[in-house]
């Protein structure tokens, strides 16, 4: 979940941005703040997008998780009770495969 921690500020006379907004990314399961910096060109958190049945881009729900465990637990608890069109999942890299398969059990 992206949380805005400080809003952007603009100059009242010329409307130029004088300060960019600040935000942080937190796990949608546990609330842990996650590192946004790339590590070896990849995110250090798992991003999921849930599209509604009508596939409306404006209604896409974006979720972030700190681990495969939290992502799978969220799916097991929340997903059965809601409708959706389709879901995009994080890429499954070779070093994530064991953890992912263990969470499915």
C-alpha cells in the first residue's frame, strides 16, 4: 500500500511545485514499511494488482506484500469472499520458488 506521508507543496503565485510529495510503501498484510530502492534491478517487495470483472483500469486495486507468506495468507483469507476479473502476480524467480511452494501447502 502506498501511503502519502507529506503532500506536494506549490507556490501560490506561479503554481510551480516547491516540494515533491513523500510516500512510503507498507505491507497490506502486516503494515511493515518496505524499502523502495531496487536491489539488483528488482523491487524488494511483492506487488499484486487486482482487476475488477469489467476490467476497468481506474478501479484496479494495487497491493504490496513483504513476503510470499503474507501474500498467500491474504489470498486465502480475502480472495474467496470477493469478486474479481483477474489478478497479476509478482514474477516468481528461481530463489523464490521454494518459499512460494512451501506457502501453498
